[in-house]
């Protein structure tokens, strides 16, 4: 009997410059080295049934990203963590394994919002006032993006509704909670650009770290580790 497991992992340091496809291959090899009984697809080119909740941009760190993996047999959660962390390279670690209920949605389909922490190395003294200016705006327009040649440029996009929370914190950090997923996806880099404009271009961000990813349940946000988990 197969079982689906949701792993929560972190990625910090030099490995933050590895692209998403390389991270996917990295985890596939780590699963093989760990000896976990991964379930494979059928056909001429079988592959592990694995998916990531929200692909991370190159140069971003994370303390709370998720990977779903199907196994051919159930293994205790602590044993899965032990096996995977024993083969992880420096900078990558798995902090939680959650066995999912039957017919659970994959993590990518559940993504509704995410938390981020921005490390501000220059202009941190301007952060609190800039955050206040941004949060008092009724609309925040960003470039709508490029279009195919010969078509009209895309209209600017208002992302204000997608900024659920933002605040300056001690130590030169800015916290953001942003809508993510198919309904509305707000990138932290776009929000920082607007924040920097509000600060008169005086701010510099060293690193963006994703802290957590959320699913929506009723009218609340819950961490993906709590979504669709099997009852004890």
C-alpha cells in the first residue's frame, strides 16, 4: 500500500544559488541514497512521484518549504527524517515529515500564502517609515510584464490586496506575508522594490528567506504541514 508524505525542509548558504530543477534532481538522489522506498511512475521513463509546493527563486533562502513524496510502504516519521538528513549536504535539512490522508491534494495545489523575512543591510533605519507608507496605500502598481511581439503591453498590476501583512523588525529585517498561488501571486522582490522606492532608494536587501507556506482552510491560513495530514 502506498502512502504520501509531506516533508518540510530548509535551504541556506551557498545552496541558495541552485536552481529549482537542480534541487529537484538533488532530492531525487537524496531519496535514493537514504533508502526510502519511493514509488515510481509507470511507463518507459519511470521517475519518483515527487512534487514541490512552491519552487524557490535562485538566491532565496528558506526555512519552510515543502516536498511531497509517495512511498510504497509506511515508515515512522522520525525514521524518515533520520534517513534523509543523514545524506543531506551542508545547507539543506529536513525538519518535519507528515503522513497525509488518502486522496490528499498535492502541496502545489494548496498554496495560498507565504511568509518572508528580508535582510536589509543598507537603509534599515528607513524601513519602518517605508512600510507605513506602503501599507497606507490603497493600490500598489507594478509592471504587468512583457508580452509577445506585436501585442499591446500588459496593464500594470495592483498587488496591494496581496500584501496581507508587513512590518519592520529589530536587527534590520522586514517581515512580509503575501498571497501566493493561482488566485494571486505576489513576489517579495516586487514588494521590496516598492518599499525601496518609498525609502527614496536608500535600502539594499542582502537576502530574502521564505519562512513558511500556507494553505487556506475555511477563512484561516494553516501551515502546509497541517493541511491534509492523516489523523493520529
